[in-house]
C-alpha cells in the first residue's frame, strides 16, 4: 500500500548512483564556490566594500584551478550518473512509519486540515546570491527547525530561536461544473491574518525551490519526525526532453498522512534559465482515514512551480492548461470506486499575481474556474486583508523586514508594504493612488477544488507567515480548512 522508498528498482543501481554523485560533487562544489566569489549579497557589500575585489582576485583563480583538477573524477562519475538518470523514478520517498498497511482510523463529523506552501530559494550558494541570499546550508537548517517548531512562539528579535523538532466516487474534472467569479465571490469572506509563526500541527507542507541536494536531505532528516511521509528530489536530471537539466523541479512535499500514490509530470515548454530545471507538477493521493462504514477517505495534493520569466505569459498559460489535463489523468489512474474525496488542493509558486496588468491572461485562465483562490475577489483584485508574497530582493536585510516581528508590522501597514513588497507589473489593476487595497505581487498560492461528493469544504483561515524573514525572498502562506464527514460528532 506504500510507495517504494528508493527511486531505483534494486539496491545495486542505488549504490552506483550514490557513488557517481559523490564523484561529481567536487566539481559541483568548486563551481559553486567560484560563483560565491563573483557574486556578493547586499549585506556583505555593506559590511566589507572591498570583499568582492579580494574574492575575485584570490578566490576565482583558486576555485577555477580546483575545478580543473576535479574534472577527471567528474568525467568518470558522469559516465554512470547520466544513464542512471534514465532508469531513476522521478522522486524519492521517505517513510518514517514502517507499518505494512494503511491505518484504519475512523473519522466522523468535521475534520480540520492545515496546508503550508513556501518558496525557500534553496539554490546552491552561488545561485542563491542572485536573489540576495547566501549560506544555503545554514538557511536550510534554520528553516527545518522553524517548520518543526511546536507551540512556543519564536522570539521577536534578530535570531530565529525555535524549539527542537517534535516528534463517493471521484468526479472526473471534465464533469465538474465551471463556476464564475460571481459564484466564488458570493460564497463568503475568509479571515486573513499575518502571522509571525507557522501554524501548529500542520498536515501538509508543500515547498518549492529546494534545488540543493544537501538542503533537501537536511529537510528530510528534521521534518521526518513530524511528517512521516516525504516526497523529495522530485524531477529528472540530465538529458531529458529537448535539453540537459542541471536541476530537478525543486518541489518537496511533507505529509502527516500516508501517501498512497504519486506521479510527476514534466513541463515540456520551459525556456531560458527555466529550461535548466525540470519544472513540472507533482500529484499525490493521501490516505486520511475511514468512515464508520469502512469507506476510505482520501485527499489529492498537487504541487507545482510555473515558468518564472515575467514576459513569458503564453508559456505559463500552456502550463496551467497542462495542469488541468494532468490532474484528470492522475485522478483517473489512481482513483478507486468507493473513495470519499476530502479535498483536492493545488499549491505552489505560480509566478504571476492577480493585480498586474501584464498577467491578465493568466488571471483569466480556466484554471480559476476549476480551482478556487480564497484570496481572490475577482480578476485583477485581491480581497482586502491579503498581502503580496514576493519581497524586493534588495531589501531583505533592512530593519523593517529582517525579523519576523518587523516583517509582520511592515505587511500590516499598506504604506510600508509598498516599500518592501514587489509592486505590480505595469502599474497594476489595483492602482496605487485611487484608495484601492494595495496587495503587491502575490505569486504563492493555495487553491482548492470544490467537489460534488458528500463532503463539503470550508476555509476557516488564510495566513501569511513572516517566520522566514531573512531566510527567503518569499512569504509562506497557510490555509486552514475543515471538511464535513458523514455522520457522527466532530473530532
């Protein structure tokens, strides 16, 4: 009933892959260090203005020499690594609970769930610096602790102090009636909140831009005690599609509930720098529990990261159309008669917002007739209380945004928000001086699909979380919702 943990069919292939990756690592590390010498962050530049000159003068020649010396080992490793990528399943699975069968816990009444979605910008150090971030391994360690944090709030100062880790049938998408903006806006308001800390007892954590392998493994180690089921290292590398993929998708999914099935779909239309990564859609089916009548309750999670270049509107629209097709394919392939679907959630960094005039095509895409955005009032206008999730990269270390408490105060003030949150492209549909609510670029989403099954879903709260201040250029989001299960009193 569980996915196999290894991405290979036998331990011999897994050993060869680990060995080839180890042989490639020295060259990878040298190139990363070389980039670190060439690119400095704003905080490094302010503390030591001459740092870049000395790094260029001494560091670049040194690491270039080490890279050249490591090439023979890397060539040998590449001879094994490249063909093994063709045999590898496009994700790894960590299962901290070794029971052979799914739990049969009985659920009745209302059941609550919490989703978290965050873009962590965990590139190798050299590339992270282009987003004004550095020390990827330190950031991944800090982020891991914060995601595992328990009931004690983080201290409101420059240090991120946190506790240690604690331990009916499926309807095809084509048969779901499309809804208009008026239908959605008439369904009631959702309470919005800017929170300093991550919510307690989250059920699912969907992450993007976890590109660095060491950072990904650190997240697995720390989150494994809280989230027993983790999909990581998602997406193929090497020769795939029309080019060579230097990075995987960067997607990472952690779940408290058992993952019954998962599939990765690769976007074939990436170009430019996005073509260096194998971006796509990760679909997963999770086991929630059973009804009194022993009917299985499941949920569907879809995590993605769309094309990044702001001007490539048609590429993103094509990818959104592919999402709708692939969700149908996955749920048709893995849905079973008798399953009760508790939720169908789509989350991730979609790389467009709902207020920029340059993104009007994405805003009107049929995706939003199938999946509902709780932060969206109508096309081009977010609901009051929502805030942008993309920070200005050049401002990450300024006092107004460099701690969770300071960032919360900034986001709560519309005047301050305009100074530190990325503004809409081409002025924005919201306007800047007309008195309309100014959101900024909200590109991180948690969407949900309403089903015609017996289960009904209600969003209880939507949060914008500031706990990663100084650790990422994105603001994580969280959605709290409840599902009414058949019969009985609530848990």
